[in-house]
C-alpha cells in the first residue's frame, strides 16, 4: 500500500478566462518518486506552482498528510515542508552561490548577524553532494547554465523538505551530473521523502521514478506504476497517438565547404579549427566546462577572438551579433531567459525581433500585417501553443518559449544555424518537429551546428560530431563510426585529434 | 464591453477622471472653457519634457538634465532672438543644441559606461554653470525686434481658439506614439528596456538605441525651453530648475515602469494632465504655494502606491 503524502483533488486553474487545468487530481506518495509528464503547455508547471502557492487555484482542494491546506506564497509552502526547483532559473546572478542557496533563510546569530562561515560550510556540503566543485563564494553570474541548475537543486535540498518538486532539473545537466542527482534522489527516497519529477526525457522516468502521472491539455489522462507501463505507452498517453521513429535523420548530398574556422583562440577556447559543408549537420558534444557554448558565442560575435573565419572562401570578421546575422549566422541560445527571448514582450515581437528590418518600410515604419502573418506562420508550422500572437512570452510554457526562440532565428533566413541545446525542455512530439525542421533546412542547403548534451540526440541527427574537452577540440567522429562510448572517451580528453572529414 | 473593462483597468485614466470630477465639484470654474485651455497650455511644457523622459525611462534609464537643457537652450534662443536672428533659424539651432547635449549624455552612458543617473546629474551641474556664465545671472530678454514678436507667438499665440503650445504638445505626442508603436527603433526601445542582453543577442546595437533616446530627450527639453522663453519673452537663469521631477512624476503616474520596458505615451499624456490639473486646482483653491508642493507630493505618492498595489496582487 502506498502512503499518500500530498493529494491534490479536482484542481482547476483559469488564467484570465483561459482554462489551463481542468479537474486534475494528483497524488504524491511517501518515499516514492512521482513522475509528472505531458506535452509542452500541458499544465505540469502550473499544477506544481499551485501546490507551492505561486499561483492561486481557481477550484479544488489540496491535502497535506491528510489535512486540507492552502498556500498563498512559496514561503508558507516551504514552512509546511514543500520545496520546488523551478523550471526557469531563479537565481540572483550577482550574489554568491552560498548567498543564493540560503537567500531569505540566512543562518543568523542571536545578535542578528549573518553567520557567514556556517552559511558557506553548509553550502559546500550540498555542492559536494551534487558533485559541483565550485567555491560557494563564487558569483552565480560566472557559472554555466548547468552549474546554475545544480545550485538551484542545492537550494531546494537545503530546505530539508518532506516533499521536493523538481521541474525539469536535468535539462541543463550532462549524463554524469544527472547520475549524481539520481544518487541524491535515491538517498532522499530512503529517508522517506517524496519527490515529484518532471522531465521530457522519458528514459529518466524509467530509471528513477516509481509512478507516473500523465497530463494532456490540462486534463488528467491517468496514473500508472512505472513497472506496469513502458515508454511507448507513456508517449501514447501524452500525445494521444503513436509516434513514429524518434530520430528521423536523412541523408543529403553534402556539398562544398561553406564555413571554415582556423586556429581560433580566445580566453575560452584554444586553437579551434573546423569546417562546415553545405547541408551538413555538425554535432558538438562535450562535458560541462568544455566551452562549447563559449565557442558558439564567439562565432556569433559575443566574445572577441584571434584567428580566422572564412565564409565561402572569403575571410570575415565577426565583431557583434549584428555582424553575425548579416553574414547569415544565427544562434539559438541555451539560456533563453537571459538572452534568447524577451519575456515581457509578445510572441509576435519576439519572433520578428532579429529580422525586423524585413518588416520595415524605407521610412522605418513596421508593416504590422506582414509581421503578424509571419508570426502566425511560425505558430502554425512549429505548433507553438499560445493564446495568440499578442501573448507575452512569460505566459508561455517553457517548451513553447524555446520554439519561439528558434522561430526568431529562423526568421533571419540564416545560412548557418547554430542551435545550442535546442531541445532542452521540449516535449517528445515537438522535439521530433524540431528534428524534422533541421532536416528540412538541411535539404535546403543550410549548415547546422547542434550543441547538445543529449548524446542520443547528437548520434541520431548529426552527420558528423565534433567533441570538445576543456576549450579544445579533442576529435571528430563520422556519424557511422560514432557511439556513445567513442564520444565519451573524447569528451573526457583521453584521445587527441582523430581526423577531420 | 471589453473596451470598457480595459478602460477600467487603466488606473491613470481613472485617477485623471476622478481628479477632474472632484476639482469640478469643489470649484465649478474648473470646467469653464477658458480654464480648460489654461490647464492644457500649462501642461504643455511638462508634457513635452515628459515625452522625452518616457523614452529614457523605457530603456531603463533616466534623464535628470532636462531642466537644465531647457534653461540653457532657452537662454541661447533668447540671446539669438534679441539680436534679431530669424525665428526659424533660432528654433532649429536651439533644438539641435538640445539634441546634441542629449547625444553627449548618451555617449557618456554608452561609451563612457556611466550610470544614466550619474551622467545626467553631471550634465545638470555643468549646464547650470554655463547658464550662469552665459547670462551673467540676469534674465535675457528677447527684446522687441520683429523676430521677438514672431518668436513670442510660439508661446502666446492661438490658432483658432486653441493656444499654439497645445498644438505643439499634441504633435509631439503623436510623433512619439508613432515612433514607439510603429517604428523599428521604437520596438528596440522596449526591447532594450526589457532585456538588454537578449536585445544584443538579437543583433541590435543597444548603444545606438540609447544614443537615440537621450538625443530625443535633449530635443524635447530644448523644445520646452523654446516654449517657455517664447511665452515669458525672456530667459530666466533659473528656468527649468526642478522640471525633471515633474516630468518623471508624469511618466510614472502614467504607468511606466522605472525598471524599463513597460509604458506608453498615452499614459504619460494622462500623467502630465493629472499634474496639470492638480496645479490648476491648487491655484483655483488659492492654496499657498508652499503648501501646494506638499499637496502635490502626497497626491503623486498616493497615485503611484495605488498602482503598485494593483500590480502586486495576482
Ligand atoms: N501566468 C500565465 N498566464 C496565462 N497563461 C499561462 C500562465 N502560465 C502558464 N500559462 C499557460 O498555461 C499552459 C500550461 O503551462 P505550463 O507552464 O504549466 O506547461 P508545462 O506543462 O509546464 O509545459 P512545459 O513542458 O513546456 O514546461 C500553457 O498554455 C501556458 O501558455
Ligand atoms: Mg513547465
């Protein structure tokens, strides 16, 4: 018999008239991990925000250990022993790791002074547990997204809650980090704590979870024991139909060299040389800290560099994102909230932000009809779930924000499209849509670089894989010779240069 | 139905209407045609400055130098007019001067990487000093040349029943509305104020956006300087002192967020009118001037607090 820790009954939520959750009931059991899955915009995060008092429910009841509760803010849900790791990072970037972990709960002495030593020692304990080798005095701003994610996790764990909700905790983590987190989750289970685990990576569900609840379009589809179901069944419950092959890689005739980088170096990367051919999809793999993102941002004009970049044989100098876009290089950021999208602006404004020139007359006036049509086009072709083009991006679910971020870049009609963790937080169905899009661009002759920590994804869709280790290229693998092991070997830096092409 | 709902959500408009009703009940003279025109004319100066200020606040900045730009450009204009230079030339020169000072503010903020507060505060001291040097601390009369008569019309004239400054105010509002809502730079202003990093990643040079915004703010301040000098027939050395505060108050009353990214010109227009009506009402009620400031401060704080409360509740 499973012991219920939390039970949410008949939860309904309306956002200014739009019904986002319909009569959803959800249980969390003691000492077990409950998976919560569903497509982007299904209502997973909303349900958890209702449980923790971020949003107020429109209707329904919540029971904690058998008695009805209602939280008006996260502070009271924390007091009651419920902690949440939000899908979006919520750290104060100019405070240290330790200050962030204990923000608002700083240990204070009798005389009201903050006990810094205690604070940093405790922080260190949690960082160690998660395998994050950083000084807790380091500013969060200086950490990669993945490490920031680990700090968020440490923050939630340090509350010592009975119920811990993890909303896509592994989105930015590499396999090793994910494994560490799983060890921690197993420890927590043993201590009798309850966990809610939200993820779009279904393999993870089958590895770490005991039960699974599926939502679709704000409705409860069902709850199952993980042992009595399988991945295909869960997908079918999520999307309401069977999905065909997950990685639809297509072979295209790979053409001439289009883009070439020669001995590029800067404060992040060293001696980077590679080239990209027409219609080629290059995967970039590596561990956290291998400076893959920094390399891509250098190519996008964010960081200065030494070395040469050639486009169609002509040497170019990329000094700013404006230059990069003018040369036809677009970049979909891995950190969408910070620099991928503008959450306080509408879906339409975001989709046309990088390509507004296209929609402007000689006098500088924006042709709103044209802009509207373009936004609608992307909403349709990429199945972006939104109330309309006027909706502010902050009201879209994480996965749909990601699609907008990609649409914004596609709108610049790039020749070279750099996708940094493009499917992070994107549901199975939409992920396949993105792969299909990649294939479509490939057929049209676009060069695509996919930076991804999801190795099956890299193996599944790329023609060639470049592996990085500590700011250097440790090797290239052709799709046909690439295996998970081969990539990992290079990623940890065991091998030097293999071969190009 | 939905439009009524939308209007009811518009806090600044409600405050404006409520203020008008209360004032009209207390003093029926408020609603006379003559008084309404007076309010509009008196509002025009602050409204023009507040328009530029809206731009500055929308990108998450601030321009404290507007009052001193007003004073400086007004003094230069007065001196030029008194020496008989053509009105058109004078107006263009004064506007260009204001734009240039704004551009310098923008340069200090972008290339010099100064906080907008600090950069424009420095400009205030500098310009106030220059004004004293230039005017030797005495008012500069526009004189009684043909040019001065024509110049005076800008501040005192009418077209039909309506004072010229009111037309100017309306044109400035319309232009600003167009820029913010229908042009690329307008979109970039909102983007820069909302998330500068993401805007840069979208291939936009936010430093150019900032230069544009501070130039506009300098230009509108110079325009206000022309209006005030033309109306008074002279440039006072202390002209414009403290005007930045009324402009900021109008912008904030109009619902623009000091954090940037959120706000409208319509809001600023309403905000400026609220302040104008308040000034007018206090005069009509013959409140002594020292108490007027106290009353104004209280009303502004109350209005802003009300708005904040509304935004915080879910
Ligand atoms: N504050 C809000 N105002 C209006 N609509 C909202 C708001 N927050 C969420 N929504 C809408 O509610 C729906 C559910 O969103 P939610 O974030 O819960 O999805 P999710 O299941 O977590 O998706 P994802 O996997 O993409 O994170 C979406 O359609 C979203 O647009
Ligand atoms: Mg979510």
